[in-house]
C-alpha cells in the first residue's frame, strides 16, 4: 500500500488536541472521518506527535496508507471541501513505504505568542501578559536549555514516555512589535506540556520572581512541582516538523 504524508494546519480552539479520544472531538478524528468518506473505506492516520487541548498547528504532518496511488492535488482539493473550516490540508506527498510521521521527524519547532497590551484582534491566539517583563533575562535563561537533555521538570506527570530526554537546538524570545513577543523553540522531540511549562517558568524569570540561576536549578531538580504553571494553550502553535529528504519520493 503506498504511503503518503499529509501536511495540514488547524485552529485547536474547538478540539481536545490532536489524538483521538473517547467522547471528545479531536483533529485526528476529523481528518480520519473525511479521509474515510472520501476513500469509501476506513482510513487511519498517524501524526508527527500530539498537541494538547486548545493548541494550534501552523503545520502538522501525518502519514496515511492508501490502497492505490492517488492524485495528490485533487485529493487536497476534495479533502478541504469536506473538512471543517478550522482544519486545512496544504499538501500531500508520496513517501517511502517505511516512512513514519512521528519516528522519522528530525526536529519540531513551536512558537508561543504573548502580548503586553490589550488587543481585541489577537486575543484568541496570544497570551495577554500584564506588568513589565525583562526579556533580556528571559533570553539568557532560555539559553540554559541548551545545556540539558532531561526535561522532567517541564513534563506532564504520569505520561507513557520511556525517556524525558530531548535535545533543544533553538530557544529564544523575538520581539515582533512594541507589545508583541514570540518564544521560538526547536528540539528533536518534546514532552507533553513541555513548551507551555517552559514558557510559564520563563515568565517567572521575566517578572523577577525567580533568578536565572534558579531556572537552572529547576531543570536539575527534575521535579514538575519546581517549575512554573503552564502557559495558556491558545497561544501555542506547532510551527514546523522537519524530515530527511530521502524519505520523499
């Protein structure tokens, strides 16, 4: 059976995350329903990872097996007519039969958006933060992430992962306007709730509630209770998933 990668984006506001759950709408469920209806046979997809309830994706990848070769452009067009307005398929690419959307990903990039001023037009996709923030200190603290691989302190408790090791290759705050900032982070993998927990803890640094040295200590403690609260889900976007070029046909 030929395998394909589907690239899609979604507004996570109305979904309980990516992964199928009992009695709760998810993005994976919506995509599988549309594909099954289009192909007139049950179709299952495997995503590059999970996004939690309310988290968005500018670009998610998933792999799917079809019974025969398809017309990629025509399938994209037909899928978008069937999917709800808050999910969009951008492209479908043929890959090797062994290619895996989750295990073959070399890195993933997230962005978290905050605003220090009230803005009625971005309220659904940013986290409004009040008070002064020291972004220089937050950026210096963010570089500490490069020194570690065990991020248990930023992981949701009681998950089914075998290891909490991740290699962070990018972590920085970027100013987009006088009142808007984005935290950009890239790693080979992410733990459940990891980005939002890191953002919540970096905000504590920015507010002067903890020092940069204390941020390092939190990582070394390997205890979730040591870190800050998770930042709001609505401002988090899965931005990109990267793959080795040789898996594409």
